[in-house]
């Protein structure tokens, strides 16, 4: 804690201290990080956000963004100041209506000091007025703001918010959202959830989107450009909104042939994971040069490169599976990434089986046989891979292998009950790998600590006993490549 006392001498200083109520001593700054060891400076301490209201104006020609963010939160400690994660230029901050002082710290911290300290449990309304050119900003040597020929896109993991709105940027602090964006007439603005309204005035059109279920900051997306937007409803009743840049060129047909199956695939996945957890589904394909896709909540981001070799329903299955595993149920810490990526990859295996292109067991056998014991693949621990290996292929493939081992251990009845029950048990919340193991043990009635340790936490290739009777460990060297493998492998760089 840093204190500055502006007094001419010790006597005046003592008098000033006497004038401060004793309770004021308990007020302290919120931590500049939420406590995640993978990313110590991500997120913030001292408060919990419930809602973001973002009112923006964006000019694609110059990449100029103006915004007013209204953040509703509640303090979790006696708070003298607090941080927001943000990079753009701030002109004004108000806390509960009163002007607050602010400064910057580190590479992405906005430090706000309210006019009066905030006791623990206080409802707080923070208003931040800001502007800037996001593409000129970077932190830690990178940017997650992607310019396109006709606009820009914000979509990245594990961070993306800093470039366009101030936030408590960690999945532990999920919130609901209203995102309203004014863009020049003829340009569209796309975000998460459902489109509430559009209005035009003096050459500008405003699009207002709402996500009414809790959403992690990195799953919030903004896309501005010239899109062809399609709408519909799945057979199961889920509204679908998809959008395609008007200059996708040769990738246009394959992108549409894939993403337009979103409604069908949402319904299919619901059979495994339970009811779709959000009010809308869909995806968008802007004209970017990135190579990845991202499960931005309700409105998946796809790079055109995902469709460079033709249609790719496997990547759509992967990202839609995340709507349950990763979006509705979010990780507690970034070390829990297996719950996101292992199950999204396993959904691709289930789709392969559905399409008659290789069963989940055949895919598991192939992955196991494809990596000899001395392969670095086995040194990555999916249950806690470390920040450098958070999106390593082992988190996906070895992660899915662990799920097949779980299925073989507990049997199909218990396994599919776990698969469907887990997203309902922790709907709209956060959970860890340890939470998942405890849930799987409760549903199956079996002790699973050895299996989880073997497949998720040991930096070695599991031996036959580690497979607990699974076929996985017995077929090395005799496995043929499943027909779906190349399609699945083509999605290896999705994140």
C-alpha cells in the first residue's frame, strides 16, 4: 500500500492521521491480478463484475474507436483503489457518479481511485469514457485486434478485451453484456447473443446486441465489416445467426457449407451434452489472415483459412462443443484448459463415429500408437500443461485419449450420464479438473484418482495397466489411420 501525506511537518501529519476513522485502515488497493499462476497480471482483485454495458462508435477507415463502458460490480473487500485491464486512452472515470482519479500501471492496467473508499459488499457503478486506435496498441509484444479490409475483429484467447473495453479479464469473473456499436451505414457490427435493435441516424447505423447469460471476457467478440448475414432456427428451436465477409473469395462456398450446418450440429450435440445453454447460436467468417477459430460465446469466430481445403464440419463441431464445455462451464484457472479442449476434441471424435469415418476407440488407438514413448507429446500434462503448453496438441489429443480411457473405465451408461450431466451441474459457472473428477466419481461410483493421474498428470506414456482395461494400450503398431483423421488434424491450429 502506498500512502502520500501532503503536510508540512510531523505534527500536521499526526493531526491528519487522527482525523481518519480507524476503519479506514482496513481499506487497501485491489490486487492487479486475480491470482492465476499462469497469468499473474490478468484479471484483478477486490471486486466482482455482474454486467458490462458497452456503447461504442467505430470508424473502419481509420480504426478509431470511441466508447463508454458502464460496469456494474460489487466490492469483495474494503477497497481504496482497483484495477481494470485496458489499453486505450481514457478521458474520464466515474465511480458511483463521482469523478475518480486514474492512472496506468504496467503493460495493461488502468488504476482507478474512487473519491471515497468503497466498503466490502458495496454495489459499484463504474463509467469509463475512452477512445483510441486499437491497432496501435500492444502489450507483452502482441496485439489481439485484427484489422480487415473493411473493418476489424476482436477475438483471441486468453485475452482480447483490453483492446476495446475495460474489464476484469479472467474467466473467473463472468458477467452479462449489452454491446451497442455505431458504424457507418452499409457496414455491420456483430457481437454475442441476440440482436436487440438497429437504428440509423446521420450516416451511422447502431447495432445493439445482448448476451443475457454469464460470459467470460475472452469469449466476448466484436466484428465490424461488410457481411452477408443469414438467420434461421434449428429444428430444436435454437435461433441461429451466421455472417460471412463479402470478400471471402474462393473460401466463401466452403465456409457457408460448413457454418450453415450450425443449427443441425447444435441439435446433434444437445443429444450428448443436454439442452443448448444460450439464447442463440451461430458463427462468423471475416476476411482475416489469422489461422485459428475461437468459441466466442454464441457467435463463433472462424478464420477463412479453416475452409481453404473445402468444407470443415469438424471445426464447427469443435467450437460448438465449447458452448457447453468452456463457455457455459468455464475454467476456474487456465491450468484447467483440458476441460475445454479435451472435450471439444472428443466431440470431433463422436462426430467421426456418427459420420462412419472412425469410432472414438479407433481414434484413441491411433493417437496412442502414433506417439512412441519418447515422443515429447507425452511430456505435456493435459491436467496442468503450463502456460507455454496450454494449447499444445497433447492437450487436445492426449486430452481426448483420457476421456476415452474414462469411458472404458466407467462404461457407456455412466460415461454418457457424466457427459450430459456435467454442463448442467455447473451451468454458467466455473469448475476445475478436480471438480470434474469428483463429479465423475460421484456419477460412476468408482475411484478415478489413478486413472486421472495416469492420463492427465504423468509426463510419460501410459502403459497397458494404466489403461485400466481399455483397448487403447494394446494395439500400438497395428492401427490404421481412421478416415476422419486428416479432417480432425486439419483443426489442430484452431486456437
